[in-house]
């Protein structure tokens, strides 16, 4: 079964993006330097299936995702982060710090002059080693807020979909996950 967007889905997606707030590039232009410092992120959504050969094979029921992260941008296109993620009521397995956060994640980002952009996140260490997330972002409020939608999720290994169709290694998942990050005053408490 091929997954196709209908015009109703496209209209709904456009309405949601417009209602979420529009980045203003009228008075200034954004760049990688717009993102500098530490941001608190929240993620919410679901994984709806796996992607094999451009076709989505849905899970019997979506896997609910909720997470939080602390991410520090350098103003030049790189960042470090740590996160805590729940997948359908269970903490993601793997090495964590004393607070339960997976550490050592790194990535790159690109902010365009119109305040749109992308982030590329890479996960080290077993069992997430090789996991990659790509996020499409919008930067607003002079770089104090980042809104994003997970556009690609690649995980190591292979897994069956809800109907038993296996994906290869690495496996592409079908995410429906949104993120929001807010720059905080984390540095003053150190």
C-alpha cells in the first residue's frame, strides 16, 4: 500500500504551520548565529510504521513518543545535546547519566536567512549507535524559540512492521513528531 497525502492533509498541515506562528525576517535576517546558547526542547508525537522502498508499512497501533532534551548551539552550525525519551510508556534503553538522560549526542544545523532551516542529530553508543534524526525547523522570536517537525528517523538494526514486513539495516521509521525548543538562562545557574 503506497502512502499518499491528500489535498485535505496538505491544507491541514498548512493551517497548522500558519497557526503555530510565523518567523519574521522583515526586520532582520536569520543565520546560524541566530541559534547560540542552551535550549530546552520538548517532543511529542508517534511513530506510525516503517518505510521500505518508499512505502509506509503501518504499525498495528502507533508508538507514542514523548521526550525532553537540553541542546547547546554554538552559533556556527554545530550542537551537543542530551535527552530523555519515553516510547509507548517505556524509557528508551541504553546508557544514561544519573538523571536518566542519554548523553553525547551531536549534530549540525543550518538556519536560512528566512528563518527556516534544519537539524541533523546523531546518536553514539549502543543500542542507539547509528541512529540519525533530521528535523525541519522554523526559528522565531529573534532566536529564542525553535519549532520543528521530525522529517526522517533512521535507527540501527532491522525490525518488522505491524504487518510483519521487515525493514533493512538501517531501518527508516515513519515519524509524526513535533519539537519545540526555548532558549533558557541555563548559563547563569552554573
